């Protein structure tokens, strides 16, 4: 048993080495109300609340600004935080009364009074960010443990351009089919379809064209690596347009035919959300016959001998009519 005179000194030593209550830091933020524009950004206000004891410790270290950092953010989201002032001026004496009602007692009482400040977190998608992928991102005050989560996604990107190098085509009589050139450029950040709709088709003959084409973008994707799932970055073609040259043909009718026309309306539509459709692009071809119709001599007019024979026949018929019936 220790002498009684040693107890005060021992008590002092125990107090000196007693563990301090963990400083309390909380972060609150609301998830963006809409997907982040694929070519833009969103600013998320983040409120940081910390015990004045934490603020005092940080001030002693020369840390007078609060900053937000992300936890488990995907590779296709970049985050930048402003630095908000976090000194004794942010301590709110009115919160001291909460010390008596917090839990667990008595450890939590050392967290009061509290200091509050607000930082701005800017989220911006990278060029390989996929659409329709909702992910949770953790937010906390840099250097602290208090954590909150927000959910973000990226808006759909669907851009389509279509053209033909030659819209006026002359097709020779007797030619069975004519190939119509079509160039398409599609840019997207989610699996999509190029849709074809005929707005004007030939009255005779047949036009052949695809009803749809698949478009798979080069964006970030989620996969299993070594027993863990993780985001893999997109490739070198991320964010770039993909080129397509679909087969479009006009099967000509037999015999003589009049000029025809073909007009296609082309759009890009997302697989996951058919309401996400690009503005329509129209491509038009005028199809005209060329040469001599079948059944007519090619490149020749009736010669003098043929004219003489025709006149002789006409004369014979007229003479026979004058003589009358035998």
C-alpha cells in the first residue's frame, strides 16, 4: 500500500496521462440536385463544425483555415475546396449550453462551445466521366475524422453530326444498285444508339439503310481487381467523336423511272434513358436517272434509210385507200 502522502502526487500523474476526449468535428453538405454537366461543374456548400478546443489546437499549429477533402471519390471527379477562416471568432458561446445534454457524458462536454464555418467544394467531371453512374463521395475537414457523404452523377452527353459528300446523284439506267455515301460523327459518354428514320423514300425502287447502330464510348468503367472493385480510367479516345460510315443503298427499278429522293433523319439516343436524345440531323439525296431508257436504241437517231422506208409505207397505205375495196 502506498503512503497517504503519495496519493496527491499520484493523482496528479494519473490526470496528466489520462486520455483526452476526442475533439468533435462534423461536416454537413447536400448532394447536388441534378447531374453535373459533362462540360461544366457544380459548387457544393459544405458546413464545418468543430469544437473550439480543436480550433485552438489548430491555431497553435498555425492552421487558421478549414479545408474540405474528399474520401473515396472516383477518378473521374476532381474536387477543389476553398479555405474558410476557422479561428476563435467562429466560436459560438451560445453552444456551450449543449455540453450538459450531449452524449456520452462526460467526454463530449469538452467539445463545447462549437465553432462553425463554411467552405465551397467545386466538383468537375473529367473527360472520361461516364453518365448514369451515381457514386457516393465522402467529405471531411482536412486532417479530421468527421465524415459525411454526398451522391453525384454526370449528365448525358449526346452530340451527333451527319453529312454526305454528294447529295445529287445521277444513276445510269440498268444499274442495279447505287451506294449513297454517309458520314456520321457521334460523341457520347454512355452506351448509345444511332437511330435512322426515313422522312422521304423513293416512290419506285428501294432504299436500304440500317435502323440503328451501337455506340460504345471510351469512358471510365468499374471492374474487379485483385478481389476489390475499382474505377478504371477511360482510354485515349475518351471525349472524342467516333466515326461511322453506314451502308446506304438505292436499288433501282427496272425500266424507265422518274427522279426520286431519299431523306433520313438521324439521332443519337442513350440506352439507359430513351428520353436522352440528340437534336435530329437530316441528310437528303436527289436521285436522277441518266442515259437512255431500256428498249430504246442508245445514242442514235433514225437514219435517212429508215425515213425513206417509213415514207414509202405511208404512200402505199394512202394509195390503197384511194383504190377502195377490190
